[in-house]
């Protein structure tokens, strides 16, 4: 039986204290990680989400008692009980992120109890998972941007992504210039992706894309707000790049609406937000029924196992902040892609162990 559910919260500053990172609609100087450890006997599973400390509060106050005492092999039953417990608190947002952290820990625990790598328990369809380099913050100088792109290309990635939509889409000349810098840096054989984080209007996104069309941008992420399904569809009809969104999906119904609207060419799903591995498996099944591939949003080491078990996977986002944090806090984390992919090992569970000593300086509760 599950004996305990414990949380830890870490806030890690950006790698360069002199650089505030930013995309088109948000800036940040640190990232917070809410870790959940679930124990049964001598085994402990670990999961996490990237969100405020309130996510851990929800785990402690609302979800821990629902999970404690249950059979650790019956993860879907625990998941359903947590969903029901969140009814009045609200599942979307912080509730879903808390749920995701517990659910990913439960799946890790189950795999460890059975002595299986998590990707084997889930049913692997590949032995490694392709990644694309992601960062390219709007606050970077051209030199910083090129250095980051070079580091990814040296690791064999086939695609890189930069942020655009600077200052809520008001600096379109600068956005276009940064795309040209990126293309010149990676050459003709690496795909260039852009992410506007919802900064543009639909018409503005189409006009801006026309300015960079010759640069061969093949992925246009959140050109408009992900809540604007009609706007996403309109942009999708007008540009050559694949239009993508979905990272803010907190339940199955959100993704079903996006797919039914014909809003995306590739659906982004985040296992640390959508409801964990249990919900991920449902989401990717719905995507498959629409003949749409999925891409894992951020948290690459959390996604590796479930991504390996997803037939319709396109790739995993190798996000600069998260890869650095996961390398700091977890033994066994993949810190450098190999030939553009994350290799998968044979250790039980997700193969990660929380480095309590290394995390001490970053722990906030």
C-alpha cells in the first residue's frame, strides 16, 4: 500500500544572473519545480511539475490523503479519485499540475515495484526519443542566440526553436531579423521553429510569416492565443509552417476541442500539466483518432518514458531552462542529446533519483 506522499519545492534562478529570460508575452528570472515523492515499502516514485509552490500545497492539502493507503499498482484508480477530489477546488491550472505531479510519481513507483523501466511498463515503441532545441529567448543578443543554436546543432538536433512576438508582437522587424540570424547560424539542413506565445493577432501572424517565408520556418507555435481556436485555424490555412498549440491543456476535453476545431497540425501535450501519464495516454489516443501527431512540451526528462511509448510522437522539446534544472536536481537525468535524441536506459522506473544535497540551496519549502 502507498505509505506516504511528500512534496518539495525548488526555485532555481536562470543560468545567467545578468540576463532576464523572456518570450513574447512573459519575462522571468527563475523557475519553480514542485517535486512529489510517493512511497510504498522500500520503493519511492518521483514526479514533478513546473509551477508555483501552490501546486505542492494542493498535493499536501487535497491529494495526498486520497492516494495514501491505495494499491500502488492501480494508478488509474488513484488518478480518478484525485480528479473527483479536485471538483470544488478546480481542476484546470494549479489543480491539474498538482494532479500531474502525483500521477507521474505513481507511474514511476509502479514501474520500480515491478522492476521495469517505465517505458517498458508503458509499452515502448522506440529506444530513444527525438528532441528539438528550444530557447532562443527574446532578451538574448544575437551572439547569445547563435551560441545556443550552435550547442544544439553540435548535439545532432534536426530542429531548433526561438521565441518571437517580442513585446506582445510590437517588434516584428526584430522578430524577422532574429529568424534570419537563426537560419544563417544553423544552415539549410536544420529546421527552424518559432514560438510567439500567443503574441500576435491572426492577421498579424500571417503578415509576419510572409516576411520570413523564404527562411523556411516549418513550425509556428501559438501564433495567437491557444484559446483562439478559430484564429489558430485561420493562420493554419494561410501559412506553410505547421501551426501548433496545446501546452496549456489541463484535461482531455481541452484537447478534444482543439482537435475538433482543426486548429493545429501537431498537438502539443505537457505531461506535467495535462493530468500526468494517465491523461497523456488518453490525449494521444484522441489525437491519433484525428490523425494528428503529438509533441511533448518541455520537461524532457519527465516526458522521456511516456514519449517512448507514444506511436504518434513527433518529438520532445529540449527546453533550455528545464534541461538545466533537471540536470541539477536529478541523478540520471539526460543533460545532452545523443545524435539529436534522448537515450533510454534499463534502470527501473524513470531512472531518476532526486539529489537532495544538490537541491538544498534551491529549496524553498
